[in-house]
C-alpha cells in the first residue's frame, strides 16, 4: 500500500523549514556556545576577581611595604652576639653582596624563564598539569620564583586546596612583578626562603658551611640551592648522597643555561660536601641575662621584637661575664668538694626542674655603680635545667649583708663610727611568749667595742643593740627601703642581723649608694635598641636617685673598707683570692643561721658585685653535725675576690692547662675622695675617745666625723690593759 502524498502547501512548508534549518542551526550552536562561553568567562573572571576578596590575599600596599620577618639580635655593649630572639632566624643580605653564581644557581634550578615572564610561567604551568595527569612528578610544580616568594612572604595565601592556592599565588606574583624589579624580587627570594638552618642564604651559609654567603664558592652555592625548599630531604649531614646528587643536578642545570661550561661543572662536582656541622653563634651565652632583656623588650615592643630584626645593645661585658661564670664555677666546685657537703651533686644533662633543683645553686650580678649598667649576671647553675633567675627573683635571707643598712641609719642619726657599745648577751621577749636570745658567731662576747669594729667583725650583738635600741627598727627598715630593698621588712629585732628576705639584684642596687657616695642607681641591662635600618628607637637613661648625704656615705665606705682591710673579708679576698692592695675595695659578708644562705656584696670605685650561694629549698649548705657552717667569708667572699682579681689584674697564661693570657679589663681606680666638710680626727679604737699619750699608740687610728659628732674626751687607759679581739670569719 503506497503512502498518500502530502498536500502541496505542506510540502512547500517542509521545504521552507528545511532551508531555514540548514541556514540557522550552525548559528544557533554558535550563539549558544558564545552565550555559554560568556557565562563561563564571567564565572572564571568573577572567581579570579574574588579569589583575594577580604583578607584572602595581601593588599597592594602590603606588597609594596613588605619587610622580611627576622629575629632580633641581643648584643653585648661592644656588639658581640649574645643571643637571638624571634620566630625566624634570618640575616638579609643584598643581591650585590652575593656572588653572581648564587642567583644563577637558583634561576637555573627553580625558574629558568625568570627574566622572561611577568610573574607566572604558562609553559611551567602546562608542564605541571601534564605531570599531574600522567602522574609524573618530575615535570615540576610550575611555580615561578615570584610565586614561591609570594607564598612564603604572605601568610594570607595559605596552603589550602592546591588549585586555589596556585591561583592566589599567580595574582600576588603579578602584583609583585608590577611593584618590584626582577633584581628586587630575586633578592627578596634569596633572603626569604626557608633553608633548614634559618631563613635565607646568609643563615644557611652560616648554618651549613660556617661562612658568609659572600664567601661561598660555586659548589657551595649549588649545594644550598639543592637544599632550597627541601632541607629535610637534602640535608648534607643527614643524607649526604642525596645532597650530592641534587647539588650535581644544580651544577648540570647551570651548565645547561650557559652559566658554567660543562668542564667547570664537572670540576665543581668533585668539591667535597661539608662533613661536620659548624659551631654556631653563642646563642646560649649569658642565658639568664638574655631572658631578662627579652622580657623587657616584650613588655615595651610586644610581638614586634620577634620579627622586626632589631639590634639590642645591652650593658653586658662579654669578658666580665666569662670572669663571673669562671669564678662561680670555682665556688660551686669548692663547696661541693668539701667533706661537709652532703647534698646531691650537680650533673649536666637533660633533666628539667620546673620548681626547685636539688643541688647547690647560686647567683652573681656585677654592675657599674655609676650608671647601673649590669656587666655580668649569673642566675643559676644551668639554664637548660632551671630557668628560675635567682639573681632577679630569689628571695633569700640576707644575713649579715643587711647590717650596713643598720649602720647607715646610725650614721645618719648622728652616731659616729667610734661610738662604743657593749658586746654582751641580751634577751628580748617575743609576742609568742618565748624569749629571743641571739648569739654571736662562735658564741663569744668581746665586751666594749666601737660600732666600726662591730661592723668589720660582723658582731651580732653590736648590730642588734645599735638597730633595735639606739636608732630604732623603723629607721633601719626605712633606710633599707630608701636604698633599694623592695621586699617586705618586718619590724623585729632579728631584722637587724638579716632575718628579712632580699633579692640579690636589689642588694646590689642598695649597695650602689656607697661607691656613688650617696646616689643609688637602678640596675638595668639595655643601652639602646635599633630598628633594622639602624635608627635608635629606645635609649633608656640611667635611673639615679640621691638617697644619702655624701659625708654619711663616705663614712660607710670607710667602715666597709675595713671589712676587706682587717675584717671578715680580709683573708678570703686579699690572701686567698689575691686581690692586690692597690685596688680599693669594700663590702660585707653575709651568713644566715646554720649557713643556709651565704653572701658577699662588695665594690670598688668603678665596679660592684654581689655573690650568693644556697640550696633552692633553704637548708644548711654543710651538715650540722660537722660543727661548722658555710659562711660568707669562707665560701662567697673568695668568689668575689677571684672575679675582681680577673678584672683588675687579668689572667696569666698557662701552656700546660691551655689557659691563654688575658689583660686586665679595668685599671685599678683611685681611692674615694673625702667630701669637703668631713673631719678626720685621731682617736683610740678601744674607747672611741680622742687619742692621747695615756693610751697605746698602736690603738690610734684616724676616724671620719660629721661636724659636731667628734669626741671631746681624751683617752685615758693608763690603769687598764686592753688587747684586740680575735676576728673570726663570718
């Protein structure tokens, strides 16, 4: 059966439709494609524009004002490195300071079309895409040097999904290329990139090679380029074969780019890798001092101090710090080697004590009394084991080192140094109902003596009577506080002989009043702070306060000189330590009950130092059954004397022990002057009266007096026999 024919009108319509379809169909496809392409382009463009919306990427302003994060350097007063503080160890150097082959090695290896692209490399990206699709990681990552710099410079880019991060890198890289020259970008890259031993080529050169980047040869530059970006994999000390293979690849690429001939590349491939890690900078030198400085900087500058690359010139004297550490080590060893010492011995190791350490501790602080500049500080025996700074934070009983404040209060009250008190037993009732019966060291009483003798022999009864009965404990406490003691001072009789707890640094501050003849200085460790451009941004000035009349202070200096000249400090300082008599010295020993805390605080006209030894958990240093205790004169004063001898006489060389000769650090100063108006009168040391022919000539000595306090009665001992009391170490 045949199909019925279409009507002519329908046939005509089909013909027209067919012609229209043949004419419009390709155009519809084109239009739709164009429309969809526009939509896609708009989407891509919108995505591109919104990639860095908000804080997702750094702004143009950030890019143009970017500065490398770098650690701040803590330096001694003369510029020697003490330590670094901060998040990233980096020492930027200019491109012109480094040999050309450093940049050539990096460009040949990381981005050989660096000088031809505008921030991103389409060929590199295509190569990376092919690598991903074919699982061939050897095709490379596709990131240019500029992109890598963008990723490392700005945390905003992040390390999120790979394609998003790459697009962000491209955007920031384009901005970098528009903001900086190629040379500036390359220089920034060489200083910014992480190298395993800090950031940048300078830190890496120091950390791997022990030299500056400017002194590297071609093979060494290639080695650091090999380490670049993958320091964990190509560390030459851990994986020497990997490092060598990667370095040789860098040299081959340098030859491939025409930076080296093949013969030169082969020659440098024979260069040996470093076998041992170089000794680093002394970043742990004076760690307790460095931590004090860090805390002060953090309080003033906040987090900027950890990334701003500041240079902090401190008051520390490198050689004095070494002398202090040597003297303290001698002191620790001498005490621990004593048969009476039965505590655990110090052993270096990995043990960390969060609280109290079980072994003998100590503290030392030396400062310039004129400025308060801290020249040396030892806060403990081992910073790695215990970071508690005993020089600045430990509160320990002062013992007899507190007595100068008692005598200062007396001199201010008009009591002369020749004033005589009776050294005999006393009894003081206490609030608890029990009587306090103090004793002298050695449980001996010597009868009448001047308060000058009471100080240099450290006789407890004289200090107690003078402070409690003559001038009053309130006057004593206020004097100590005015001079620099900021810990609480109880108004008890026992305070006069050092029951109050004090901090070594505050004791040093209080004692600074004496060599300055009345002006105390606040100890401080910072001279100035410079930003990374060398501008001074902080220069603290010495904090001086006049707290004592110069005549009163000079009398106290004279009395404290007698401690070293004929008292409890004489033998350990002049004879044992060997400090020359040409060095004027004064100070005071300190010993608490049972020898739990032992001190010596002393000074010359241009240097002051405080020494303390004790256990973190207060207990006698020597066993009580031995019948003797540790004393400030026996164990602390020799350390002070040894330190001062090193400062003023230097160190003699000893070829057998390997000790190198070192010159003196300070010249011996002249004695303190006598202020105008202060009278010097010849008196008798037994009675405190004016010297006369009726008293032995050998007992006569010149005493200093505030006008109006001189004795008026002549000495007359013609009917009695006197002898000097025996001086015991205290």
